[in-house]
C-alpha cells in the first residue's frame, strides 16, 4: 500500500507525514516503523520490505523520505511501484515536486496522493479580498486587525485611493448615524445605519470629525506630492 505526499510546500507536507505515520502507528501498534532517506536507501531492503512482513510484527510502516534525490533510488521505486502497491506493508512516501510521468505512476498505484503547494503572490491575488472587512475593523477600532487587512489589501493590488475611499465612507456613515435618529433621516441603508450606531460607541463625535478632516488632508496632500499616499495611509491606520 502506498501513500504519497508531495509538493513545493515541504513544511506542510512533512507535518502531514508525521501526522499520518503517527496515526498509522496508533492503529497498528504492533507494526514496525522503518525510516529510509536518499542516503540510507538500499535496494535489497526494499526487496525485503515489499516481499513480506516483518519477523516479529504483522506489518511494517515504511517512511521513504525524499529518496528521489537519489537517482538510483528513484528508478527502483518507480520500477517496483506495483510491488509497493500490492505489499502488505504500508509505504508513506514524501517527495518534493514530481514531473507528470512520475505523478501519473503514483496516481495509478497509490491508495492516496496529496499535493502541498506553496502559494505564490499570484495565487494570493487570485483570492477574493472583501474590502468591507476594512470598515468593520475600523468600526471596532481594532488597530491590529485593520493594519493586517490593509497589508492584505495591498497584496491584492487594492489601490490607496480605494482603501482611503472605503475608510472615508465609514467615517461619514458613523458621523451621519451619530447625528441622526433613523436610517431615513441619515439617508443610510438600514443595515449600514444599525452597524454604524453600534460602531459609534467606539468613537466620540469630536474624534470622528477630526478623523474625517485628517483623511481629507491625506488625500489632498498626496495629490500635491507632499507625502506618499501609502505611507500616510498606513501611518493613519496605525494611529487609529
């Protein structure tokens, strides 16, 4: 039997290896546990492990840890992959990135194949970023979360103007909600009005007016080239 764990995220793959092997040992406490890597690989040992069970146990759990770094070991494993599949012993194989031919052989013979792939910046940008999460963190006056979300927004290529705009919108909503008695009077959506009233407990009216003025200054001074938009915006967030 074969379990394959592979991919560019070696840290997660190795963690999974330890979890899986630990789980298998727990289920089969009488099984022997064998560890083999690219340096300790021995073809005769693989012959013995694929051919039968251990002398004093009903089954063996074998870790093959990046043995493909050893060219000869790779050839042996791929050549005998059907024998590994049909063996009563369990082979848990950890590898880095595999080519299509290698992966296809495992997919046809392994009990389970699991990939662990590192996310690239491009992958992160593909994920949806909810810009309104910034307004919620601002409303709660959660400076740490607001800064974390700001950095995520930048990673997703959200512009400084968009971030500034959504924060300014939230400040305006808070001001309107605190100075009116109903959604109709404020002109806000009832849901927005209700949330803004709740968030209003975290700010005083003078504070919100000062914040509004500061955001206006940040925008115009950035346009005039007095300061960098992103630097001023991040400083503002850290001072909320």
